[in-house]
C-alpha cells in the first residue's frame, strides 16, 4: 500500500503511515477497521491501551503511527494515560489523536484535550463521521506546521 495520499485541497502528496486503532469493543473495532481500510487506510488494531503501548515500544525507533484513534475507558490503562504515554514514546513527533468515547461530559472532553487529543467523538459514532474526523485532523496537523494545535469535538 502506498504511504502517500492526495490532499484534495492542494493537490500535494502527504506522507501517510498506519492508523493505530485502540478499542476494547471488538464489534466497533472491526467495523472501524474494515471501513477505514475500504477508504485506503492501513489500520493496525489493539484491544487495549497496555497492548498498544507494548506494540509501539517493540517497533523500530523510526516507526510511528500516522494517527491514533482510541477509546477512553479500557481495562488496565485509560485513554488519558495512553495519550500521555504516546507523547513519551514519540517525544519528537506530532501524532494526532482522535478520542471516541461514551463519556460525553465537558470534563471528559476537556481532559482529553489537555492530555493532547486533537478530536473527541461521542459514541455511538457513524463511520462517515469517523472518516470526516480523520480527514479533518490529519489535514489540520499536516497544514498547521507548528502553528498551533486544533481541537474538534462532536458528542453526537
């Protein structure tokens, strides 16, 4: 699979690697993986935060996900802690994070943003909304070039 895609707004080719999808609900995880793969994305799934951290730590130092999509409520390690661990594992890289959660109160959204998430989607979320958010976040990260972090929320 190509690691580049067209940015429809400018015609530029942007580097694209795998999406790391961290979700403990197998039904949602499989649906999201299948949908995103049909859209041309490479998707690597992990069923929890601890497994995701272990996976990332075992990869070569030059490897990193292009985007992370994660739930907040998982056994062993929560999503906020996971987001902070990602920043520790990849201190020199900006990896966008989309949070998808049943938690929809303002405190949870704010905590996710403070932890470093770039978008917050409330469950249930449609696959079209997920794809729209993937495109939104990755376009903003790529075009921002250090000019500030963007945050998007849609609580459904």
